[in-house]
C-alpha cells in the first residue's frame, strides 16, 4: 500500500500520488499517460495531473490496481 508520507515531491497536489517504492516499470504511464509521467533522471513515476474526468478516474484506478509494487495511492483528499 502506498505511503503518502513517502510520496515524491513532483506529484501534483491532490488525492492521487506515487510514493518512493516506485520501480519505474512504466505501467502507470502506459495506462494513464495524461496523469503519470516518468522522471527520466531519478527513474520513478509521478502524478503530473490529477484526474478530473470519469475517464481519467477510471484509468488512474486501473493504473493503481496494476502497479506491481502498490506505489500509487489515493488518499481521497483534494
């Protein structure tokens, strides 16, 4: 389970975040490219845009469920 206290500083503020357990597998970026980006220098994903449509919400949820190390969290706060 993702830990908000370990989230990357690059995450856009909001309910969805990527924490430091990310292994840069690229799955979230492939699933929800409007919402996740890979940090090329540090080798981890982060949230570039919080989901704001039902379609984006669904893709972010799919990315969260598909993350092999559970590095994507949703704390429900905005």
